């Protein structure tokens, strides 16, 4: 996290130094910064960065500026900043990197569509995408031309009028990412049938009154039925529990019990056995937990 945050601050410093030490020009409510260093055209926040020599030699076409203006008008830099922070703190999650890549690709499609809607001829713009080359990659935090995606961008240009397609893909991708992040917060193991037994080591257990499930939390080791798990987090595998008995005493819902260092021997009773043992309290079955040290 420290390394990624350090890299993030370094790239912000580079952009700041470009802005402070270079000539500037207003452009359609934004500004263009003419950088002496060899760079490819890219944008960040409300600024477009271009190489000064390329600009003076007329190598920066108006359509390319429209593309970068599309990034600016649609606030793509805010997405990149958010993704940089997510990547810094969730660097261990592989889907963060895939999500970041997918968002950047979508940014390019949206900026291409903006350029065409703003008056760029579609065929001429496509040819400029093919012929415009630069040996320099866009700045890390900037939105710029991705040449490896040229073929896909040309395909999208051919069908950019299909309204709603991009929104549908964004909605689908956003829903998928939400499900993936939530699924890593709580681990739901396979529910077991009554009359099974086993044991658990954990720091605490919690019987939730909201969903009637027992959660084992902290550093957890589970040997119960088909569940053979070792990990850290919040684990539930007993299904819906109607009666929880710990060390011979029924407990109430929303109760947290510290069990650190104890071996929790677990036994699931059928409704018939639980009713015979605990009366009407156990008519829907019961879970018995005995702790030993």
C-alpha cells in the first residue's frame, strides 16, 4: 500500500511540474499545456498535455483534442483517482486490476464517441487513430491514446450509435464487482444436515437474530461434515439455527460469545431429538456446542 501510494504521489508531482513549468493555452473551457519533454497526448482533470514540438509541427490533429476533451467533459480522471486509491488498499484482490483495466478501456470508447458526436468525421477519425503514433505511453494518471486497443476502438466506432449498450455493460460490470467484493467479506460455507458433528476453533461466535445463522469469527479452523476450512474472517456453515445451546444452556440471538483458545465440539440435533430433549424450544431442531480447553 505504501509503495502504491508513493507511486501515486510521484505521478501527481510530475503532472504538477509539467503544469507549472510549461506554456499554457485556453481550449474550449479547458487548457492545453505544452510540455518540452517527449510525451504523447493525454489529459488529466481539466488539462490536456501535449508535446510542444509536436504541436508546433502540426502533428496534433483537432480530432485528437476532441478525444481528450471527451475524457475531461465526462470526468474520467475522477474514476482513475478512485481506482488508484482502491488499488492501493486492495492490491491483494486481483479483480481490482481487472476492473481498473475495464474502466480505462470503456473511457477510450466513450471519448471516441464524444469526438464523433462533436463533429469529427467517423471515417477520417478512424484513419487518424490508425496513423497517429507515439513512442511514449500516456502518463500513469492521465487519459490518453491506447494503441493496443486500436482494433477494438475502430469496431466500437462502427457501432457507437447503439445507444444504451455501454450503459448496460457498465451496469453489468458494476453489479459483478459489487457481488465479488461483498462475497469476500463474509464466507458462506455449505449448510449441513442434522445429526452431523465436528469441531471449530475461533475467537468468537455470534448468533444473528437477522438471519438466524451462527457466525464463527477471527482465526477460524473448521472440521465439520464436508467443511474442512482454515482461514481468517467470518464463517457460517450451520444453516438457519432455531435453537443454540452452548455448554448446556440455551442462548439468545444477537449474542456474542468469546471462545478464543477453546475447542468447540458441535452436534446438530434433528427436530425429533431436540424436541425430546428441550421441549417446544427444540421442535425445529437444535445446535449443541460444548467448549473444552
